[in-house]
């Protein structure tokens, strides 16, 4: 299938520059970029939806930080004595 895209001269020049820097032809470079974008949209990072991956990463970040006061009770019951 052929697709025609209306690109500005600046965008065309940037794509050509990046393709040359990657050592590939223009068509392959564009196809790779489209495939990467489709994989991002499909949540291919471990087959988890983007929110779930973010949540997993965030919880890992939280767990990597030690509590400064492990005896502090911030539970709801302690607030309403």
C-alpha cells in the first residue's frame, strides 16, 4: 500500500537527516518509526497497559525509599481519637 503524506520541507529534511544518521533509507526509517509508535500505543512494555506499567514503576520507586519514621501512625483511626 502507498500512502502520501503532506510534510513540510523542514519535517522532510529532519526525517532525511535522521535516516542518514541511522544509516538507513528513508522508507525503512519511516516504517520503523510507525511500528515503534504502534507498539507504544498497544502497551507493548511488558504487555501491560500504560497506566499499569506506570503504577508498577511508581510503586517500585516508592519501595526503594526507606521510611524516616516507621513508628508514625497515619491511619484514619489515629486521627479521630
